[in-house]
């Protein structure tokens, strides 16, 4: 089996990500959302991400926000230099 590379996944259409616990689904989804915002200039409220439990939703929301904040900090640092 080949490892999933979220940096090479297409950003058009639909994507179903199904995997066992602890395999990096949340990490991968948060990276895909970041790529949609940065590479496709989508607004965050135009991106639909689904999960099945409230706990998973809270974790995913937190990770997406953290990744977006970190990307903004990194961009701000590049602008200063």
C-alpha cells in the first residue's frame, strides 16, 4: 500500500478519507483545508469538512484553526524579512 501524500492530492472535486484511528486523518484534513485556503484562495466558510462525532469535530476544528494561525504567522514573518 502506498502512503497518502496530502501535498499531492488534487484540490478539485470530492475526497473521501477513511482510515483507522491514529493514522493521521485529522492532520491530513487540516493540511488539505490549509491548501484550499492558500492555493485555491477559498474562504474557510466555503469549505465543507465532515466527521462523525462531536469530539472528532472539536478536534478537527481546533487543528484547522491552529494550522491556519500558524500559516498566517509564517506569512507575516516572511513579509517582515
